[in-house]
C-alpha cells in the first residue's frame, strides 16, 4: 500500500491532477506488484527450509524481493522526474523532499539485504526485521504527518483547491471534481 501510494504521488496524483485520468495504468500495475509479493511469499512457504537459510530473506526469495524493491524504486524515481519536469517551482521543491524521504523507505530492504551477510547468522533475522519495521513505522508516521497537516503537500496539491471565487490552487479546479 505504501509503495503504491508513494508511486501515485510521484506520478503527479493530487499534485498535477485531481483525477486518475492518465494514471489509470498505475492501479493495475500496483495490483500486479501486490500479487507478485503474495506469490513470492507462497512459493517461499511451500519450499522446505534448508540449513543454509538463517532468515526469511536468504536465498531466491531475498534476491527476488531485492530486485522487486529496486525496480519499484526506479519506477518511483522516473515518475517523480517526469512529474517535476511538468510542474511548477513549489511542486518541484516538494518533490525533492518527498523523493529523499521516500528513498529511505524504498532502499531499506536492498541495503539491509546487502549488509545481512556481514552480521552473525543468529542475529540476521532480528537485525533485518527491525530495520524493515523501523522503515515502515517511520514511513507511516511521515505519511500521516504529510496527509493530516496542512503543510507543504496540502499547499501544492489539489486538496487545497477551493470551489469558491478567488480561491487559489496550483491546479485548475473543474466543476466535476
């Protein structure tokens, strides 16, 4: 859910437009990614445990999740770059901060996956899972603050659009919104 939300926002949803319109391809792709994640977990649970696996992140599953996360991060960066090119100064400024914080979320798994072999085998699982949980909790808190406050995101998004005469918004307000 967080990954899909971050990609939607970096694609310009609520920043450049208030309807999915051109972004309607994003939702099926996000569903496909969710099903891939579920398939990875099911395949991992069906396979027997081996003596060389010290955590759920070892072996083929760890490589697959790492590649999936890096692919999603690449998509996020591309979407953010495309949105920034067609946006104003305020939206570009918001996207810079958004890109940095979201990068921490996207890159936690690949970085920890690469560090994992350096940790003693009996500490790998707790270290990896604590890092992933810390990234998810931090991301949840940051997103909650982003959406619940009337900060920069609210100011640059279509959420601040007013249907009243004289209301200002970075996007055009349409009657059918």
